[in-house]
């Protein structure tokens, strides 16, 4: 297993949903707190390098059960499996267009 490789990656397109908080959610899962932290770090580095963007806000970097990285138009959620199941954003935002990334 690649320590930086996220699993079960999905993109929720929220653009057509009235009063949505952002244009896109990117959801993914990590197997451990170490992996979740590494995924968050690599996402920040790649977005910074490719788009010259820094996160507007970050949450969850201490406990690493659910890290949220807010780039304003795109919000990335990196979950432990149990937290992803618990909060089930795919169902909560069920009106969003869903894209599975392979």
C-alpha cells in the first residue's frame, strides 16, 4: 500500500445545489492516522505547486480522523473509514452529481 494513496475517492459536484457551501467536495479514505496526514500533506503541496493556491482553512490535522482542507471552491475531506461511514456525506449531499475516481 502506498502511504500517500487515498482510497474510495469520490467527487461531489455541488454547483447546481442551491445554497451549497462550495462547488465541489472531494471525499477519500485513509487506513490510518499516519496515512491520512500524509494524504493531506501531499494534496496541499500539489495544489500549491500546480495552482499556486493555499487552503483558506484546515481542520482535523491534530487527531487525523477527518481532515478537511478548504480551498473555497473545492473542499477536500480525508476520512478514517469509520468516520466516513458515520457522517456519510454522499448521502447527506445526495442531490449532488457524484463522480467516482479510479
